[in-house]
C-alpha cells in the first residue's frame, strides 16, 4: 500500500493534468517532458508511451532547429515539485529551448515583431522618451531652429556632416528637414533608391532655408552630404577623405574617388582651413531595417571613424532611419515610436554597431513616398535637429579658446 503522502501527491498530479488540459499558455512557457512531469520521491520511474503533448514539443523543437515557422502550441507546461511542496516552472528546460532560438536573433525582423517567429509584442505601457505631439510643440521647435545662432563669435553657420552607409537615408534626411521648413515635400538633396549604389558622390552643403527658398530666409544650419561609407577602404568614402572633410580641407563640390585620395595637390584644396570651413558635428546615419544585415566590416569602419573624429574634438550623434518600416504600429502612427519594443531593440543594436550610448541616437522617419507633410513626422525630424544642435554648441564651447580673430562683418 502506498504511503498516504505519495498517494495524495499522485492524485494531485492527475488533477493537475486534467485542469491544465483546458488551459492554453504562451508557447515560450510551455515545454513538456516526461521526466519533468513525474514527481521524484527517491523511487524508480516507470516507462510509458509518450503523450500527444510530448510529441508536439518534439515536433516544435525540430521546426525551430530547421528555422521553420512554429505552429504547434503545447497545452501543458513543465512543472516540478518545489522543495517547499509548491509547484515551479522547470527553468532549465525553458532555458534549453531559448538557446535553440539564439541563432535566429540576427535575422531581419518582420513588421510588428521583436524576434523572428515571435508572437506580436504589444506597445510598451509608457514611452522611454517623452515627446509632445502637438501643433504647438512643432511650432516651438521650428522657432528654436530659426532663431539658432552658433555659440561662437567667429562663425555665422553651423556645419553638420552626415556619414553612413549607402542607402541609410542621409540625403533623404536633408531633404526631409528642408521640407519641414519649406512647407511642402521636396527633394533638395538628390536621393536615390534604397537598393541603388548611392547617388551622392561629391561634397554638397545645404543651408536649411525657411519658406520657398528665399535667399533672406536661411537658418544658421548647414547640412553636408557626402558619398556613403563602405566596409573597408576600397568601397565608398575612405577614412582619410572623411577626416579631410571634417578638418575643412575639402572644397565644396569635390568629387570623391576612393582610388584618388584628397591631398594638397587636389584642386581647390584648403591648406589652412578656418573654423567656418570645418565640420562642427558629425551625424552617423544607419537604417533600422538593415541593422541586422550590416557586416562586421562596417562596425570596424565606424569604430575607426569615431576614434579619429573624437581625437579632433568633434562631437558625434546618430540617426536611426526607416523606423516606420520595422514596426507595424509605428508605421501606422509614428507617435508610437518610443513605445515600440522593436524600435527600442534596434536602438540598442545601433548603439552596439556604432559603439555609442543610445542617448546619442534618435529615431527619425524621412519623407519618401509622401507628397504632403505630416505633423508628427515633422516633430520627430525637428526633435532630431534640436538634438544635433545641442552637440554643435558643445563643439563651439570646447574650441572657443583656439580662435581669437572675430568673424569679419
């Protein structure tokens, strides 16, 4: 005759099986094995035919291993008897199953998902950054940019250089910012498609103007566009040429050719650049929809760039573009950008790629297919501009003692 305690536990086990047959829990918490469901009291176990739930888990594991979509959802979770007599989820089996999905983390994310094959993740209850999405907020941000003056007596404009891979959205960001201040969508900087080899081949500086391109409506912000960087020195803008631009040696309109680096003999080369010729802030631009496909070579390029740019005393920030393409909710309503788990995850990956804290990175949505301005998209763009200008002023403050001659009238 079985001990009373063991008989009671066995009865409870049967009741638990029956109750859980009516419950459907998330697949990430369900993993059934015969060993985990049996109670151990120092007695030998008997073999039995695998249950239907166990077979489902085996099939699901095989599907994950083969990188297939998982459709089977087992009905019974893995519980073991705790030391205090209570039931606990068998964490070792859950960790084992989680490890099988690790190899899929670097795959391109589908819309509305934070991991490939995962169940849709709802928006976060509260945003991790606060943005005021109102018409008044947009007007305030616009006035701040219009009224901006460099924190220096030696220059009249702030020069900001955009660096990033081909198709990341550098030219589109310049055109989008200009669109906000023009009151209509336009492509001031020539923009190619995301699949093209890159449209920009030369150094182009764009003064952001207010209204319909009137000469007297220019702001003090100049956005500089250059050739896209590549993975290594043989593709795209080279490290040497990028540093020459930042130091102010490269003339406006210079055509970049990787095999022909900028040097003192280059036509228009500025031998003794002044503060007005130099770049006052560098903005790295990366594509959120491609963040998982960028190779290690690009990460190495960013690392070298950041090291040399920092040695020049130039502050750097970053833009995460195309955030509307990585999250269904953000695509439908850009105000959800700071409540999207997918965007939050990609912000962290962008930080790892660039080697910078996420506090330096801001998400943006550029105008591409739209023909009309959208208020909330404008707010996100203007927030990015305000973020950039803060670091521009830090540069002027840091270099104030180096320049003694005032700007000539």
